[in-house]
């Protein structure tokens, strides 16, 4: 089997594993940015006040 046969693609041809790899190295997530802003601007750690973050 070739490498291309082992890859997963969306209907329009996007390489799913390539997108996941790029996302892993793209920076802060939405929730990480919210936590950073809360710590810097509001002076508290959001995870101590919420049970929605792990």
C-alpha cells in the first residue's frame, strides 16, 4: 500500500491528518485565550470558578 492509500481525506480532498498536525502547532486554543485574558485582566484563574474546563 502506498502512503496515499493510508491517508484520510474529506469529500473535497483535504488531508485530515495534515490539518490536525497544523492545528496542533498553531498556537493557543479559544479556551486558553479566555483563561489568559481572565488571569491578566480580571486577576483570577477561571478553572477555579468553572467546572466546564478540564
